[in-house]
């Protein structure tokens, strides 16, 4: 295994676990840990963002590329993640099962749209 793949693996696992734990802490009312959950989730998100920057540095690419495609891709991914998260909140917190599932599926479709945007259609 190459060094860059190992570093990416470790950082993505740690960041993903912290982010997921923070979401659980924030979304499950039984845990009564909204504020610590937000903090842990943000720490996980920062680690994941750092992982992307470290990976690009190890690949010899520029840290940040600002063009129309990268900005649009970023906005689409943020929108998809927020819509999926709102669907999860609707189901888990607000007891709106059917509408939460519908909103969650819309979020998943938005995230799936990233595949042709990033890789292109052949």
C-alpha cells in the first residue's frame, strides 16, 4: 500500500467516525447531547477536509482549484448532503416518516448526480 493511500485511509476513517458519531449525538434526542455532537461532527468534517487537502498535496496537485466546474461540484455536493441530512432529521427527530424518506431519496439522487458531473459520461 502506498503512503498516500494509507494516510487517506486513516484520516478518512477517523474523520468519518467522528462525523457520524457527532451526527448521532445531535440527532438522537435520547442521548441529549446536541451541543457536544455538533462539536464532534465539526471536528470530523474538518479532518475530512484536511484529508482531501493532504491527499492532493501528496498527489502533487494544487491544494485548491477554483474554476466553474469545481465550484459547481462543491455546491452540488453540499446541497445533496444538506437535503439528505434534512430527510434524516425529518425521520429521526420530527417524526415525519414518509416525507423524510422522500426528501432523503432526493438528497441521494442529488449525490448520485455527482458521478456524471465528476467522471463524465462516455
